[in-house]
């Protein structure tokens, strides 16, 4: 059986950074499920496929040309869509908002579910997302749910945008984070919630290294 570690939680809790470091330390494969939805949103936008056009959305999902290239030594995950590096484009708030809306569409989630499950290859998988432990890899032996207070998450998100040269305002980012939380928690398909068997870690006042230590202790126990 191929082991899997799921790391779920809302935006701004450090999922991506923790998952990348842990995958590197374990020498396991890495899945950034959020990047799949953001890449899909970008592909749909580039092709002018609307949110309500289910047939075209499903066709696009089944033919999505997407690949990840991880560089753990510099904590970087490069993402290629149609053989074009789009990592920076996927991190914009506009793309994230559109991805969140697509994620509410049940048939689309089911289509992308199979694609995500194919990432589970030897020697193991670290899967970062919102429903990795509750839906995609429900039988995973190791599950973590990261959380943090909304103000801290908004500050982290704003810093992430600023580090990439994208301007932002804290009050606006805070509102966007709260709106995203509401959509994630209340969507009909795969609402954001911790798996009953997940280790819950509040990262509000922890460093990345402290979170990684707790996660690694779970896997190595």
C-alpha cells in the first residue's frame, strides 16, 4: 500500500510551504490540489469558458495539460499549463477567486478527483488541499488539518502577494479571506472541514519549522 499524508486547511495557514518541506524530507511525491483548481480556472478563463457551461468545463478538465516540477531546496513548486510556466499567474487573487467558484461545481470536482488520485505513486504522497483527507484520500494513514486565526491568515496572504510584487490592502485581503472561508465551509460538495481522524494544528503563533516538526512526528510515530 502506498502511504499518503494529507494536509488540509483554509488559505493562509502554511499548507503549501509545510507540504513542500515535508515531501522533500520524506522523498515523497507532492500534490498541490489548489494549484490544480487554479490552473483549471486559468485555462477556462483563457478559453472564455463560463462557470455555467458544464459540458465545456468537463471537456476541459479531462484534457487539462498540467504538470508540477518541485524544487524543495529553494522551496519552489513550478507549475506548467499547456507547457507554459504559470506559477505566478496562479497566485493572483483573481485566479484564486475564480478557482473557488469552480470548486463549488460537483461534476467538475468529481472529474478532477480522479486526476488528483493519480498523483499517489511510490514511495508515497504528500497531498495539500481542502478535502484531501475527507474525500480524495479518505484512507490515508496520516492526516493533518492546519488552522490559524483569520487576521493572521490575511496578513500572511497579503505578504505573499507583496513578495510577488502584487499590491494589496489588508482590509481588502481580510474580506477576501473571510468570503473564501464562507464559500469553502458552506459549499454543497466537499465543504471544508477537518477529517475526524486528523491531527489539528493551530499555526497562528508557530514557525514553519515548528509545524513541520509536528507533522513529521506524526508520520514517523
